[in-house]
C-alpha cells in the first residue's frame, strides 16, 4: 500500500499547513490497527487526539443543569413580576397626578365661586328673581349714564348759547360805535 | 436573531466546554463546575437580552476565562482526572510494541499537561476539537498568526517526542 499521501499530510501537519479536514484524515488513519512500521511512532499522538472526544459529561449533568436553570428562571420570573408591578405603578402615576390637579382646580374654583357669591348679594338670589334684579341694576346704571350724558349736553348747550350771545354782542359793537361817531 | 433556547443551544455545548475546562484545570470536578458556571452565566446574559452572535465561541471564551480563574485561585494542584484507562492499543501489536506505544502515549499526554495554558488551549482547540484558526483566534482573543505560531512550536516539540521515544 502506498502511504505517500499520509506522509505528505504528516509533513504538512508538522508545518501547520494542513486543513482541519486533512488532520481528521490523519486521525482516522492512525486509529486503524494496521499501521506501517515507519509511521507507527506517530500513532500515539493522533490516537491521543482522537481519544480526547471520549471525555464527556453524562445525562445526570443535564438534569442538574436544568434544575439550576429552572431555579434561575423562577427567580428571574419573580424579579420580572416585581418589574411588571413597578412598570404599572410608573404608568399609573401620571394619572394620579392629573386627578390630583383636577381635584385641586375644582376645589380652588369652588372656593373662588363662594367668595364671589359672598361679595355679590345678587348671586344669592336664584332664577328669575336674580335675573330681574340684575336687569333692574343694569337699567339703573343706564339711567345714571343717560342722566349724566343729558346733564353734560345741557351744560354744553348753555355754554354754546353764552358763546353765541357774546359773539353777537361783539358784532353789534362796531355798529354802535359807528352810530356814536 | 434567533431566540436562544437552553436545551437546544446551550446544553449541547457541554462536552466541548468540559473538555476545554479539563485541559486547563486538569481536574474533573473543577471542569464540571466550570461548565455549570459558564452555562449559567450565558443564560443570565440571555435573560438580560444579551445574546452573542456565535454562542459556541462565546461559551468557549467564557469557559476558558473561568477555568483560568479557578487555576489561579486554587493554584496548579494535582492532576485529578482519569487519563483514559481504556485499551489504547490495537490487538495486532506485540507486547514490546504495546509497551513502546503506551510509553509514547503517556509521554505525549504528560507533555501536553505541562504546556503553558495558551499552548495547551491552542493545541486542544485545533487537534482535539478541530476548530479553525479563525475560531481559535476569536475564542482566545489573539490573532490568527499568533495561533499558527503557537501551534507550530508545539507541534515541532510533539514531533521530537514521537521520534525520540522510538529511537
């Protein structure tokens, strides 16, 4: 049998020029029973490499690991449960704030209204009576305005008459003066 | 990105993690603890929404780091694992040939165990796990050329050992 190929692979192996697949070929070759004498010295090395894969962990490890992960997930779930609660509270807080602001505004508005009502006795009257009284007040105010306005008009008219009178007197004066002359 | 599942994505890595941890700690119990700790950390990271792109390389890096931490903490204690006591030789060997084979096999194993961690890990990842140079460089956070140089030196020594025993 020609071992040229294996010898070439072996030379490449020492130089780190073999691919992972070629190295697997070497391991397979040296795991055989029938190895030529001149290559036998390398057999323990490749047999040792192949033997490494025999170190494994049993299924008992899987079960132990899964138990550990289950406990971890449970504690994680507890944490995330609290997290969800915190998230809900965080989302609801603005609503509480808004409700508090509305309540405050209502209270302030109510107090302000009561104070206004205290100052204005009309506010204590209700319905048509209140409206009637308000109308009376408005009419009275209009009257006062009208009165003021008419008084000022009379005063203006009087002052105008005076002005006119004085003007006519002025114009007559030169004539009289001429008559005197 | 695909959602990571513990049973299908993390648990199947247990053997390669165990072998790497065993190569570094040289202690079966410690190696088992390392694998458990590695998997737990990956799962915790996953719970925080941090999943790596290459979970295998990420797990191997984490496994290596935890193993190195254990060795540093405990010191290089006595080797505590069964170095494969199964029949390592084939039936076609003569008694003297078997003797030579066993001696060579043990010498190589002991040589590997005495290597510095970096050389041991490179050799393990390449020759036992069949990892590419790129993967090894990722796992060990070194350049590919650094991986090749390290491996070249170790293989040259291994060649010497193989040839010396026969002589």
